C-alpha cells in the first residue's frame, strides 16, 4: 500500500488525512483515490495526468497544494506529484506561501 493511502477515508471521499474546510469543496471529492495515489505506479510514464486534470478544475487547488507542501504527502496534491512539489519548494527556498504563488503563476514544473 502506498504511503498515505492507509489514512484515506472510504473511497469516494476527499483523499486527505487532516483538517481543512477546503476539502469539502475539492474537485476530487467522489473521485477514486487510486487516481491520486496509484499503488506501485508512482514512477510510471503519464502517472498522475488524470489526477492533475481534476486538479486543474478545482476551486481549492491552492489550499490543497499549501497543505501538501507544509505536510509532505504521497500522491498528487494541488496538481503536483511529490517530485514536482519538492522542486517547487526548493525554488521557493522552503517558503510554502511563495511556492503556492509560483504554482499559481504557472511556474510549477
């Protein structure tokens, strides 16, 4: 089982393991958690593309990304996989708020 999956609520609920009212408005509500946490496929080609598409239409993407940057999580959060979030946080010199702004400005890779 992928890290973070054990703490997921039942399928069909927002895949998070902590507070935040933003979760109630997340576009991923009702989506299959394996879309965001695919067991054993984290490094495969195209991994996370469908999850990122859900994130692109999400009204609380910035809140989700901030959560994952502050409390590192496995899977796609705020439209970025772990490696993308790590890179973004390095470019922001560890400043979560700055990293979220870089992502919002389209400078997340």
